[in-house]
């Protein structure tokens, strides 16, 4: 069920909290753009796109610093309590995960700087497929944050299990390829790290889903089973 954020924000600093929340969504949009650009760079071996991801990473870092400073000012000036404080905490944690997703996107983009042979292309296709799954996860969790929708966040939270399965299957496939052609190991190791980065992005998206649920329901559901999380919704 969609959550009405205005019920949880006291009127006198509603505008400040809305402002910082909008900045988080802008940062999320940039990070999503970075991830999709990195995946495009890998799928088309486009070094120019890869360099663009690297060049834009400083923007993500700057946004995290600015939003973190806004959160600190709000806590010092307003001394928020209850749900207002939960929102500020959720924002501070969310931007930290978004910054790390930006870092992982930059690592993924570096794969585009390698040249792969025709018989290695199927590995790139599989990396891209996993990437699109993770990209959708990021898009959906940002949507759940925008609407503070705990149910939507829970659906994203469950998706991480699918990403983990893809990660395990793809890692096995890449390892098998390297065993069959040991000369490929130096280059293919970059693919291993990119797949690991995608798995980590899935974890970060799951974290953000937990922050949304924490804000809406006031419950910290980290290290909690899916069944127990569902009971809180």
C-alpha cells in the first residue's frame, strides 16, 4: 500500500525534508543513468561510453556529500523526532548505498575497455542480461523510495534472490571458460569483477528497500526472513 509521506512530516520543516528527499531522487536518477550507460558500454564495447561513466562519477560523489550535509543541518537545527528522524536516517543511509552503486557502475564500465573475441561474446551477453535485471531492481527501489511504498520495496527486496542465482550461475560459467582456456584468464577476470559488482548492486538495492520499510513501518528488518518481513507490512 502506498504510504502518504505528508502524514509523517511536521509542517514547520516539511519543505526542508521534501527538498532533501528530491535531491536523493535526483542522485538516484544519475546513478541509474550511470549503471545503464555502463551496461551499454559493455554490450557494445564502447570505450567512449565507459570513459563518460568514469568522468561522471564525481557528480555522484558530490551529490552524496551535499545531501549528507543537508541531513546534518536538519538534525542540528530541527532535532527531529519519531518519523521525521526516521526519514532523515533513511535518506542518509540511502545516499551512502547510491554512492557505492555509482562506484560499482564505474568498475563495470571498465570492461568495455577490453577487446573480447567472438567466442567470448556469449559471456558478455549473459553479463548484460544480469545487468538488466539489476538495473530494473534499482529503478523499482527508487520508485518505492519516491512513493515511500513499503509493499513495492518488499517486492524489490525479494528480487535479490534472483540476482544471487544469476550471479552464481554466471560465475560458474566464466570459471569453466577460464579453465578451458587459461590464456584468457587475465582478460576474463575483469568480467568476474563486473559480475561481482552487479551482485553487490543488487545487495545495495535490497538495503534501500529495507530503509523504505524502516521509514514506513518503524521497524528495522535487516537480517530478517522474508516471511517475517511480510508480516510487518
